[in-house]
C-alpha cells in the first residue's frame, strides 16, 4: 500500500479517535471533579484502544498476516500508547497548569503533537511488515 494512502487512513482513524478522546476527556474531567491528569490518562487509553482496533482492521489490515493480534496490541501500547500517554500528560501539565489553556484545547494540541511519531511507530514497529 502506498504511504500516502496509509497516512490518509491513519488520519481518518485518528480523527475518530480524537473525538473519542476529547469527548471522554470532557466527561471524565467533570466526573473526576477537575482532576484533568487522571481524566486525560483515561481518555488517552480509551482512544488508544479504539484506534488499535481500527488500525488493525483498516489502516494496516494488509499487514495482519500470521501475527497474533495480541502481539500487535502490546507493540501498539508500547509505542503509540506510550507516546500518547506520556506526551499528552507532559503537554497537559504545561498547557493547562502553566499556559492556562482549557483542558480540551490543551489535549487537542497534545494529540496533534504526538500524531507524526505515532504514525512512524505504528508503521515501522507495531504493525511492521512481515518478511
């Protein structure tokens, strides 16, 4: 599959995942009484799981081969999950606490910042081409 097509699929899934993450964050932030770091981490995890399912069946479906989905899930969490969680939490701390941005706006910025790294890691490791 051509890289540009895969990048487009990745971004389509990412847009849906962004809706999951931002919607979850808005609700969780209210339910946790404004504990935005806990709400952010939980919302990111929900989006990571959502995105994994879509990437497995849509973005990188040609790379499923004989790989066990559990192996790909572990790789996805160790790469995309780690970048998303740690990147989001670090940026959220700075953007909300220091820059005084609203929680959802800060999280949107964090998603965009982590996106390119996540595509690269997904393409080269989590869903790597089997030889």
